[in-house]
């Protein structure tokens, strides 16, 4: 059904000249290293006419300048969240600030905000249920006394369901329930990852009744060290739950009863979230990179690969300190029907990028 990729560097022939490359510019280092003031400088404006590229082969992309830019005086506030879409093709980007969830068109025009009562939504998963559209989200911070909960909401932000820490979990302190991701299973069951807590994955029925839990903190097969992201993987005959086991630097498959199947990709740079395009998977990695995997879970391209390791997962950075065609801490990701990729970078003031696929 699938093969395991143990070493990304041995499974793809990649041209590093494409990584963080600026077409027509010989060197990027001076731009990467300079300190800049907030706002758009003359130097930055001059770069708008230069096509910034990243990737390789058929997975070559150019960076769309200033996509999703907020009005002057407003900041994303961390973009420690996810990216999703709806049936109309609008983009929903969760933030770490009072802006809540930002709603854009594909060109990056901000249309509105929703869910402002939940300023820190960590993950978002879209679900079409009998032609009704929903997002399954995990909330780190909400209105008073509503921190760390699962919320199912309509695309306008209307809440239809909430799940808090189940009594059956055996938690003894509030900070033990620190969920990071949630997805609906094929039968409507709800799976919630307690990634910032004990790394267990909890299963509830569609009404929110506790069913079971599985995995848990550790390094052995079937365990996770920060079950950070969840996705339903339908690329094979049997749909499976794909888990971003962040601190073990791997992706793992489980069936929907919680049985461990396999570790399918190893040696990643702290994978956070996954988005699918046909048989391909886009993986955002907290250590400065986005990886494209094929159906065998072997890498075929690396995007925004940041050569400056001091910038990896560095929250203290501001976007002006990061090369536009590089990532410092890729957290949320989404690939649309045209294979364009949207990425949210985790840093103190936030950054959202659109990578437009270069057509041959």
C-alpha cells in the first residue's frame, strides 16, 4: 500500500539553487541578514518586480508579493494556527490575536473576520456534511473560561458544538488538556489530538460522547511526542488517520479504531500540519521548510528551505527579518485545487504567504 521513507535526502534529486532563490539576483544572503524597520521600504518595493522562486521541477513556485497583507497598524499576532478553505474557494487563516479568523479571496483581499471570540485557534479542518459546511477547530484561547476546547462551527463562525476535557481522561489539572488538532472521521466520529498535553488522541462520537483514547507520550512505534497535526489520508484503499508526530519528526498512520499502522516518513523538521493534493501531501515543518511528499511518502520537493538555522522555529523574528522565499517556522499549510500553496509562519507578528505554482 505504501513504502516508508527513512531519509528525505536520499529520495529526491533537488537543485538547491532553487531554494530561497531570487530570479535574476545573484545572492540572497544580504537580504536575509539585514535588519529592517516595520512597513514596506523602498528596497522591499523594488523586489516586487523580481520573481521570487522556490522549489524544483514541476513543484517550482513563485512567491506572490504582499499576499494577505493587513491594513496598516494591524498585525497577525503569531499566525500560530491553520489555513482552510470553503466550497466557494475562500481562504480562512487563523491567528494569534484579536483578529480571530481572517477570510480572504484567492487574490489575498481581506473580506471579513469571523470567530473573534476565539483569538487563538490552533487548527482548522473543513468538512462538508450533507451540503452543510463546517470547520473543526481547536481553540487555545477563547472567551473567559473557554480555553483549550474543540469547537465545530459554520463558515460564518456560528458555533454548533463544543467539547472540553472528558472526565474519562483522568486529568488532574487544567493544563493537562492542551489540544492541538481535530478532524472528523469517515463515520462522523471526532478525533482530537492532545498534542501539547500527553500526546494522546481522543475519539468521540459525532454527538461529542467520549469513546476511547490511544497513542500517548513516547518515542516507540504507536506513541507520539507532540501529536501536533491530524489529517484523514484517503490516498489508499483504506482511509487512515495521518498524525504529525512533531517532536519525533515523523508522520504516522493509525486506523480509526486507534490501532497503529506504520511510521511513514521519518527525519522531518518537526512536522506541524498536512494538506493533500491528489496523491501528494504538503507538510509544513516548524524548522524552516515545507516538504512535498508523493503517494509513497517520499519527498519530491522542498519549498522555502531556510539555510539560516538560527531562524528555525524562532518566534522572536519579525517578517522583515526573513527572506520572502524562505520560511522560519512553517506552521499552517493548505494547497488549493490549482496546486497553489498557502503557508502561515509562526513568529511574533505573523506572516502568511501564497506560493503560486509556475506552469511549464
